[in-house]
C-alpha cells in the first residue's frame, strides 16, 4: 500500500469543477488584484475564524512583515521568536531591521512558553512572535499577561492553525495581531500563495490595507512607503470554494490524530499529547523517535510518506550565524529538530491507510 504524506491532486479533484466555475466568474468581473473575491474571502474568513477583522495579503510571510511595519517595529528593537518553527516567523524582525532573539520551546507542544520568553526578554523587546506550531495553540494566557505587564506586543503566527482554539477562543483574536498563511499545503490552502492579517485593532488593519497597496489610500496618491502585497482575486476565489469545507476537514484531521494517539503503541515513539487548554487542528502530526532517520527510511520502504518538519532549529541556521548563537543554547529545540518526524494526516486519507501506518509504526524495532 502507498500512503502519501501530502496529495494535493486527491484534495482538489472533488472541487475541480467548482474551482473552474469560480475562476470563470473572476475572469468575467476582472478583479485580479484585490476585488470582490478578496472582499468576500476577508469577510468569510473573519466569520469562520471568529476574528474581529481580516485583511488579505499575498502570503503569510507578507502578513508578518506588514504587521511589523504597522506596529512600528524597527532598528534598535528586539523581537522574541521561537527557536523551532518555520523560518518566516523570524523574518518578521529581519525585514524591518530589528534584532531576532530566540526562545526555546516546550518539548510536547513545540511552542514558546512564558518561562522561555522571560529568560530572553530585555528592555529592548518590542514584540513577541508566538507560533501555533503544527496546529497546536501555544499557552497564550500566561504569555499575554506577561506581555501586558511589560508593554510588549504579541503577534500570533497562525499560519498552521486555522480554526485552532485556546480555552474556547479562536487563535488569531488573542494577541495584538495574527498572520495566517494559505499556502497550498496548509489546512486551508489556495492554489498558490496567499495570506491574511487578523486583529481587533481596526487602525492597525487599516494601516495594513494601505501598506499592502503601495502605501496608497486612493489611486495614485501614496501616503507612505508601501509594498505590493495584495491578495490575488483568483487565489481568493479558490479559497472561497474551499472555506466551507474547512470545518469538516479539520474534524477529519482530528479523528485521524485520535486514531494515531489510540493506536500507536511503540514505546520508543513519543506522541504529541493533547493539552488541557485546547485540541490541536493537526496541520502536522509530529512524533519523535531517537532513531528518526532510520524510522523515516523504514516507512519509505513500506510505501508510507513522511517528512522532517523542521530539521534545523532557527538559531543554528546559517543566515543567523551573525547573532552568535551556538549549539546547546536551546536544548529542547535542538533535540526536537534531531528527533521529529511528521506522519501523513491529510483529511483525504482513508481509514485503511491510517491503520496501515499505525501497524507499520508498531512493527518498527
């Protein structure tokens, strides 16, 4: 049996005709950069994610960049970022000339904690980027309390956390602002790049709208140095087709995860255990094993796809060598990077495929 790690053709085949019809409508009305499809998506996603407001942009990375600009983060400021996450989380600081300061992560959730943040915050800290990694919300309440005490902005990197909740509250509406990604492999993915900023701060969202369109409030009158970060109409059209299916697909991911949690009994595999404050939406189901590379090769021999997400902690990335971090600075992040392996969990997988993965894992020795 072949079990793919990700199969976008399988995901899109049932929606192909509906997607083509949506693209045809976009071609007819001609709203290719922003336009009615983007307007509809911003309203629909805000409602689905239970956030106060949403602004569509070109990617999740652009969303983080524009948030940094709108918050006034810049040279002389420091931004705390998880040491274990996708590198775009750290571009938040780099793009605006601020300094990245890394923090270690929790060994189960792979997210930063108040304790890890407190160890690295200084008087120069302007913002904290909290990544809800692999669909698991970070423990936000202690982080928000600490940030409010210190007057520090909190940015949620929710690129992998569509519909994730924290104590009954949806992510994207907890920090001062949040960035979402709609890259094709995300839980809600387009057919190319796409992103959004959400916030309760209407003034910040208005600033994002201006910045994403060349700093212009009206055509050919530019009030700020701006950027071309507009969401494309065709991407919004695709997302509008897929948005109504998001809750059902999220529930399927969670059922698959429960199957893994209840079925994987190999004592050498560390499972991502659920937290007390909210269930993950499982963008990834990431296990840990002391012989991760051998396990990955074994799964491939069985026809099972897997991926190492992520093999390098950020503080040891060559692009950040100028910061002076060394191996051993963030031991949890380093150990997770050496032992993590993500299993297939896309909602299109069948029960038979999931059972096959479980049996293969339990037979590994």
